[in-house]
C-alpha cells in the first residue's frame, strides 16, 4: 500500500522530469494549475493509484508552489501572523509567530529541493548563489528581507532566513495598543519627532527597531524633504517629498558596490531636511553625526545595542572605523552634540516587544556623556510563568532638557507639559 507522501514523490519526479522550463515560465498561475491538474489525473488513473480528489488538489497546489512560489515555504509566507522564517537545512524549519519562536512542521524533500528554491529566490531579485558566491543578502519583491547561505559555508545544509515585510502600517498609537509603550511615551515620541530631535533607536535583532522608526517617521512634517538610506529598503514614509536610496552589492566581478557611507555622503549634496539611515553598522555613523551637527535636525537611525549606554559605545566604535585618528574625547563631544534621544527597545522572553527606556543625552561632563532617563519599563511580575507584566515610570523632565527647549520653539511646550501631568 502506497503512502500519500510516497505517491506524491513518485508523481513529482515524473512530472518535473517532463517539464519544459521555458514553457512553464510563460504560463500564468491558473494555466499552470490546469495543466498540472490534468497531468496528475492522467498519471493517477493510468497507474490506478488510490488518490482521492482532495489529495490530488493538494498535490497540484504543492507543485504550483514549488514551480511558481517558494515550495514548502509558500504556506509560511502566506501566513500573516508569521514574522520570521528560518530554514536550517531540509528537515529543520523554525518560525517566529506572534513574537515566539517555534519549530514548524514544514519539511523539504531533500537538500536538492531546498537548494533549488534558494537559487530561485536569489535569481528573482537579480542575484545568484553558488559555490563561488555561497552567501546572498537581498530584498524580495514584496519588501521582505532574505539571507541565504549554502554549503560549504552552511555545514548542515542550505540556510534561508526571511524577515517578512509587514504590510500593515503601525503607528505609535498602535504600538501603545499592543502594550509596547504607555500613552505618555507615545505622546512624547510624537513631540520629539515633530520638533526635530535627532533620535537613535537601539535594540537587538527582531526587537522592533525598524517598526518604531517607521512609526516615528509618520510625525515628520509634509513640508520637509526626507532622504532614507538603507541596506534593504523597509521604511515606508508617507510624506510627499521622500527620496529613497538603497545600497548595492558588488557584481559578479566584485565591482560596483555602493555602501551606506557612500549614500550618506552623497545625500548631503541633495539638500535634505532630514536624513534617515535604516541601520548604522559602520563608517556611515561618522557622516550621520556630521549631518546631525550641520543643520539636518530631526535625523534618525537604528543600531544594535542592549542599553542606551551600550549604544553610545557602539556609536563610538563605528565612528572610529571612519576616522581612526580622531581622539575619543572629540568623538564623544560630537555624539553628545548630535544625538538628542535614544529609544531602547527589546523583545522579552514572552514574545512581547517593549520600549524599555527613552533616554535623553544631556551633554558631556569631563570625558563622559551624560544620560538622563525620561521613561523606563519596570517589570513587576510574570503571570503563569509566561507573560510579563510591568509599568512604565518616569521621573519627569529636568530643566535643561533639549526636548523642552525644542518643544518651546515649535509651539509644543503645553503638549509636552501635559505628557507629565499625573504620571510618576
């Protein structure tokens, strides 16, 4: 007695061996589906296989997904609750769903099928992966980010990591509704964005940095010219005057690469009001600070760090990459005069994402940058061993706050005062 999986593999082998790749490329999805349905019916009836109509349809859908889509991954791509897909070989697929990581039931037939899908993903965005170029980092047509590593670099089989593109625009009020911050924190961040504070969003991988940066950008004035610079374009600004720029990887001959630092330098010649760098990773941080210090107030970026103090250390290291001869005290003074606010975000073990602190840079005393925490999340208890509960607390603003001064300039001082009325 044949199992459904054995029948599927046998049909797949016969159908795929007879496919004309050029002809399949020109077929629409519906035409391909009809032809595959007819092929499955013919083979099943010819060999008198025990395959009911529902199972035949399932086979056809899987064939279409593999030919036109991403094979076994297609169902995960179509699930809007899944934010990350991580393939660690043909038999090991993990997903992140609603903030929690778990192993999926999805499997690939073998490494050959997985490698074929990895190569198709790369080819769909004009890239390639093979033994000479075993790694690929790209943006899919729907905006999702993908990283591919194949053997010999990936020891246990082809690895694919997909960070799915969120089609839903989330604002600060939406994030507040999810419990990521309090109403007062959301109001303060709206004011900070509107009155052109320079903001860094700091956090770990998958903590929601880009989501928060997108939400902050919604409060930029429509009269401003905004330039966005990213490795993979994820920001979706709604303002009418936005110029989007994206880095370019080196070509087959290892030439033609355009890095974020090149784009930041070029952007300064494009008369921007604000510059938003999707993520600072290297020498572009130096140019970013120069821009913040030379009239491009309201610029924003993200970086990887676990605390606001760590974010400053990371920023110092990145500036040193670009200007190794610059003294450390000069770098710190540059940072202290350029950056106004650091927003620290984290993904907690219960899967929730929180704004852990909003910290203002007050200046420099001696050799140290002075930080003043405006808001922080204080965990209070864990419910049922799974869900974290806590409260957002604040000591209020101190008198020499640059946020207070900027809010006064933009006529937002009363709104800022109302943020701290009745909070503790």
